[in-house]
C-alpha cells in the first residue's frame, strides 16, 4: 500500500525544529525564559509524528511550504503543550530520559509554558498566505475544538480514582477525547485548507479518535502491572467486568484491532493522502506493539 516517503522531509524537519526553537516568551525581570525551558524540553527528543504527517500530507498534494509549516508547527506546539501539562498532572519527573519541565522549573512555570505554546499554536496559522488565509476562521475553530475536547478527556482522566467503578464505554470516551484530536488535526487541517468538506473533516477526526483508543489500549496493556490501582488503565477496566485476566487480554486485543479497522473505514473514500496518513499511524502501532496484532 502507498505510504508517505518521510525521507523527503529531512530538510523540512530541520527547518521546523529551528522554527519551534523560536517559540516561547523571553525572560521577564528575574523569571526564567519560557523559550529556554521549551528548548530544553524539545531536546528530550520525540518523533514529531504530528508535524511529519502535516508536512508529508501537504507535500503530497502540492501545498506551498508556508501552508505546510503553518499547520505542522501549530499541531506540534499543541502536542508539546499537552505533554508538559500531562507531566504535571501525572507528577512524572522524567520525559524521555530527561527531567520534565515542571520538575526542572516548578509546576507554575510549566503551566505557563504550556499556556504559552497553546497561544503560539494559534498564531502559527496566521502565516497562511492568500488564498489559503481565507480558511483561517475555519481552522481556528477546528484547533479550538480540538483543544477543548482534549482538555475534557484529560479532566475526566484526572478525576478518576482507583475506587471508582467505570464501564468500558466510559473508558473509551475518556481516551477518545484525550488522544484523538491531536492525531487527527494534522490531516484534518490539511484537508480543510485544501477545500475538504466538513463531513470529510469529521470522518478524519472520528477515525483518528479510534487510532487514539487503539494506542491507549496497547500502552495500557504494556503498563498494566505498573498502573494497577494507581492509574486508569483499559486492561483493568476490561478485567473488572470479566472472570479472568486471560479473557481480558483477548477482549483488549479484539478492541485494539477493531479500532484500527474502524479508522481505515473512516477514511476509505477520502483523498489518498488521508488514507496514507492513517496507514502510517496504524503501521507504527503494529511495529511498536507486534504482540497485539491479531493474525489474519
């Protein structure tokens, strides 16, 4: 099946990294520079998956570089803000082998940096040139709704307590809200700026939410022992409604593949770059979690 050729993005990613490193407010009086904190965070690594999807999708359909970079930097900044805030909420002292922002500079500074990056994400879209600039109001609404949905899912996750009984349907709703929007936005924004209909955009976002659920199920399965009785984990949610762990593992595997198939079906009749983007995400999941792939 056709896939994006990410080897063509080497120079794009180098340019994107330089662009990201300019974001973040400078020091005020004796306060630390948010830009400095952000650069330290960026140096912890990360795949820049969302940015790469936006850059590759835009290249495939011939969008100008200014359009591709506006979308790529916007979604990447939102993703980075979500990681910084998530580390605070989970009290994770490390991010990819390095001290997380809140652990280095304190929770207050980390919250401010995340807020700064969210604001900057919207500003990136103002770089769109004519005639694409006419789509700016629509893109801003999409970005805003994505942040709101993600925040709602994260709120529900933070409110969960180990003593709470939760249905599997409720678990999936939380995960859809948390993970789906930022996976779908790179492709949805690219399609929207290229004349995609609201219905097409909605199908991308729905499909991406299923990929988000599949990813979280896989991650939860790997972390099931560590998360037990401490964090919301899909494996233990499923187990709480079944007789044994073996049966729970079987159900989790089935739901994992069901969501990936649903994602494929959601974009099956959309432009080929949408299909390619989803194939990239799905193949990445299968490579990362080969033991969860159901044999054909």
